[in-house]
C-alpha cells in the first residue's frame, strides 16, 4: 500500500469509477521529461505527473508523501552517489544516470521515478497512477 | 487525435524561482479543505521576507552619514555588492536550496505587478503565502540579518539593525495589519537594546523583540538585566531566533550543509537556554515571556533531562533556582518548525514534555527549505482539537495579546 505521512492512503472509500483519459501524444513526453495534467473537475479532480525514463512511462499523483507538496513539478535529476575506492576513501559525489529522481520542490523529497519511492525510506512513496501508451498516444487512468 | 475533455495541462510544468507563490503553495489548499483550517485562527510565529531584495532602500535609513557613504561606495564600486553592502552574508547560505531542488529557498522571483518598492513587493509576497496556507497573521523576520550577531564589526551590525527596524516599521508594517514582527535587538550593545525598545515598542505591529541566536554573548551578563526588566514591565516577549553557522568550532569540521544545519540551528539556542535557566533569569524576571524560535523541538526534552540530571548533583552551581531546570523550560514558549516528525512516539513524548497545548506555537518558516504548512499540526493523530487550536493560534493570541 502507498504510504503518506499525513495519514491518508490515497485510496478514498468512495472514489468515483475509474476513467481513462487521453492526455497527449507520445512525443510530448520526452525521455527524462514530463507532462503534468489535471484530470476531471471539481472535488474529483486529480493532478498527475507522467514521466518517461529509458523509454518507459511512469505516472504518479502530484502529492508528496511528506507534506503534500507538488512532487511532480520539481527538478528531474539523476540520483547522487558517493564513490569510494577500495580502501573506503571517498572519491567525491557523482550523478548515477541509471536512476532518475523526481524531486518535490517544497522540501526536496526525492523519489525514484521507476518505483515512486524515497531511496532511503521506501515506505515514503508517491501514489502510482496507471499509464499506458498506445498508437502514439498517452493514456492515464484515474 | 486530441486530448480528452477534462484534461488540463498545468501551465507550470516545473516550479522554478519565477513561479508565483500561490502556485507553489497551491497544494496547501488540500489541507485547508481536509482539516477545515479556515475555521481556525492561525498565527504563524516565524516566517521570513528577503530583506536583501530591498537592501538599497534599507540602507537609506542608516543614521550615520559616514556609514551611509561607505554603503553607497560599496554598492557603486563592488560588482556584487549592490544588495550586500556592509552585510556579513555567509557564503554557505547559498547551499540551502539543495542545488536548485527547492527553488523558493533561493529566490521568490515572481511577478508582483504594481509593487513600486521593495516593501510593497514584500507585503504582496507575504499576503500570497498567508492566503495560500490559510494563515490569519504572520510574524515576519528578515533572513540573512539573522547572522548579524557574527558580524565582524558589531557597531556596523547595530547600525544595520537600526536602519532595518526603521525601514520595516515605516514601510512594511503600515501596509498590512496582518503582518507582525519581533524586531531584532542590537545585542552587542546593551544600551542600544534599551533605546531600540523605547523607540519601537509602541509601534503598531511590533509584538516583541528578538535576539538572533548566532552570537557569542552570554545572555546572563549583568549588562542585559535592564533590558529584561524593561521587556517584562512592558509585557513584551523576548524571542531567541536560531540561525546557521558553518564556521564554529564544531561545525567547521562538517563537510555537508545538512550536518552543519542540523547542529548549528539547535546548539545556538541550547547554549542560550542553558545560560538563561542555570543563571536563574526566569526567577529574576518571572513575568518575562520567552520564546525559542526555529530550533525544532527534539532538543527540548534532551536539555530538560540533561540539565535536571546535573542540577540535582550540583545545586550550588545554580543557586537562584528553586525548582529543576525542566520546570522553567516548561513555562517558556516554543515555535514548532522544523517539527521533527519522523517518529510519532518520540514526537508525542516531546509534545507532552513541553506541555505543548500551552507552550507550543505554530510556525511555518516560509519561504525556507524546511518550512511547515499548518496541516502539519492539524494532522497530528495524538492531539485533540483544543490542543490543535491552541498551537495553531490561540496560544500566540494570548502570548502576544493579539
């Protein structure tokens, strides 16, 4: 189950029936890029970020597990790692381009785009949203 | 093929320093609806504006013609000094935004149409933040000026504080009654502290006075007793506002901003709290309301246990005390941010230790990188509604007479 720190589960008891939306063309979500859209109207509206990494799409609700910030509208940045030599001496910081992070701009919480989870506390996670690509179109189901 | 009805692309795909505060904080509206925050009286006891954005305007309020000339020459001749003249802005502060991951920490560079001065612009930005977070009143402080206690020339620091205080009270406060402040004291100069209280205590919107905590003055020195007496007699709280220091004897060993921030924002107030209590200032001035600002809360039960434990063995070191140190600490006030939330059981114990329903006051610290929205308090599962109302605003109403 997706965990949020403010006590919500992201799965309300009386959620409206799921609906699939065409949100745009495939080429509108570039590699290491995003498309943030609000789906629906009024109190049922949901804002979702769609991301592409290594030619695969991932989508999450735009609500940080920390304090509810707009996590999908922050920096997209590779994970930072610290290199060590064989003697465990630090060789400094490097970007690991094999892992793409999305960063909540409110407080800097980072999430692995492939899992939606914080790299150090995986139970802090974004709510995943179903996304599919078909016929050159991107479709999101909420 | 076209996108479906009911799909709206957000005009701001990525939030940057140029994004409007109302858009940055739009998600706070979820808390307002969920917790009914519009029904609460919410006072934010610690927030900030960026005084360096208005620095040339502020420097015009310098009293000394010599110092004003120095400032003018610095602004004219030094390529990077147009908004830094005379200031001791520490270079490490530019690490606060985690390499652009938290843009609002670096700058609120959004448009403010019609704002003809820095003061007008600040008021616009503060209103936007208050409205977005359902805050009724906001206590506003400067930012880099929290470092004035480390200025290499204390007399310059005192002059800058005087200029800032005159600018803020004449240019910012009259524009928005929802903005309040506790004005910084030129603490290196006890006589100037008294003059500051005399000059500004009755100004509308001034609800207390502030000691910026990054400094090396012992708060128990005899020279400060007239100041504490004056504040007590006027019923005005004194606040100790923590700040960062990456160059003290301990933090200078640290290689990451996280490390230095986690330590120095707390150790400065731990130091002053220890001197304050062990020297019996609360016994000498029992009516003086004391507020500890922006050190979080986890340090307080640590210090209560630590000081009580040593006091029981060394009572003769603290002869003015008639009860254990923790009792005095429980009668002081604390602002909530940055509230350590990572362990519910520990946080609940901390709030019980400090008697949070009667001593804790919500603070956002907006627009800093570790700010807290009011929903942080409203969502705590172990507080009843009465306690939440007190923390979010009712205790502040009482402490400041709002």
